[in-house]
């Protein structure tokens, strides 16, 4: 199970992030907080940049991103080579994003999901392992597409 968790949020995800950090501490995870540190307006790409970079460089095992809908964070995080970010609204999508897609960043919609559900989503996501097998072939294809898109031919 991943132990080093990078977290980032914009102003709309700030309160949710604080609650998740507290729970991660209780569960024995190391939380690396990449901001923001208030409810003042903050641009989500800046938090996604820092969080995704930490995962990309191996400084964190996985990342959690919070914004109002989760969409902006997910779009931004998926711009990074090697990042497989998933926007999840329930436990099943969280579980499957790890089990079948080997997601390494979870994006959460702070305005759309209540605190209790969000905690369950995060806990399910963190404890779920990648199945590999036929799913490894599919994730490898995603990586091949990404590599081809990143080449400067």
C-alpha cells in the first residue's frame, strides 16, 4: 500500500483536503501538502503541477487533488508524463481506477461529494492494488500512446 501521499487543492477543495490529511495521519500515511493553504482564490493548475510532479519524480507514491468539480485538476494532472489521474465520485469508480487502470492520482469533487463519502472514496482508493494481468497490457498501451505523443520527431 502506498504510504507517501501528495495532496493539492484550490480554494474550493481546501476544507476537504484538511479533513483528508487528518484521516491520512490517523491511518499512518505521510501527507505532503502542496497547497493551497486557505480559501482565498487559487488557480488549480498550480496545485496540480506541484502534486503531479511529486508523483512523477517518485517523491510521493500517489497524489490526491481537490477542486470544486475535480475536472480541472484531472485535466491538468493528466498532462504529466506517467500520471494516470482519475476523477471519482464513489467507491466503485475509485476501486476500479486503481484495480484496472493503475491510477496514481485521485481527483475529488469537493463541491459534489459529502465528507463521509469522500473519506470512504480515499480509503478505498488507497487500499486497492493494481490487478495487473490483462489490465497491464491496456495500461502499457496508454503509456505507449503517451510516449509517442511526447516525442519531438
